[in-house]
C-alpha cells in the first residue's frame, strides 16, 4: 500500500504488550491483526462521517465560497454531498485495511491523499486551454459542448496558489487503543481457553 498509510507498529507500550502477550501464548496473530485492521478501518470511516481528526478536533470547514458553489452543483443528476472530503467519495472509497501475522495497516494509495491528511500548498502554473462560449444578447457566457451556436477559443489561466488545510483522517486515538486492547484481550482469553481444553493453539 503506497500513499498515506497508518501503521499499527506504533510505539504504544500497552498495545504492543497486549499483542506480544497473545503471540507468546501461541495465539493466531493473523486473525488478531485482521480484526484490528478492520476496527481501524471502521474508525477512519467514522472520521469522515463526523468530519473530525483522530483527537476529535473538527476538520477545517469549507470556505464560504466553496460551500455555496458545491450546493449548486450536481453529479450525474444527483445532489453533491456537502460533506468535507466527500466530493466524489473517491478518497473515502479508496481507504482499505491490510493485515499479516505481525502487522495491521489502514491507508490509501491515492496520490493526493497525503495533502488532505497533512495540509499544504498547491501551485497551479499558467496554462492555456480551449473553452467553449456562446453569445446571449450582448453577453458572452460559458457553453456546454453540445450547444450548436457555441464556439471555442483559447483561454490562458495565470498562476495561482491554493492552500489546503490539514484534515487528518488517519491516526491512532484513545478510543482506538481501547478497542485494540479489548480485541487483544479476547484473543488471549480464547487462546488460553483452547490450551486449557487441550487444543493446540
């Protein structure tokens, strides 16, 4: 998984101790890590719903101009959600979980995911493109491609800088720690019970 990634090989003493405890008892760490990665994926998805960072801090709101413009737009005849980072749902849908016997991870491979996670500045350099126009009385307006009386002409856009605020959606919260500790404890107890019943772990 490339792009933005949140690894659970983190420096959290309680979590690492709980995971080691399961492994030392002979527990199935592959199943354990798969369950942890699933819990982390759900946690990240909830942050998109609540529009908040792992520490509970609300994400920066849309600029008033952006919020107003999005309410007027439509996508395939369906209303565009006003939710932050959910314009096309591509970022949200790209987030997946992965697990092995010794690792659980959640992340996305979208190239633009990092700047939304960490924030930053994007520079759009000058460019020219063909734009379609039409005449309405004495006014010139943008035209759709299918408009019969429209015409194309080159338009040059100057350089501009866009500042994108950080809206963290990946990370490790106190509630994540509590959930992972509970999962690890359940796996440890199941392993011990199997041993007590004479089943090999």
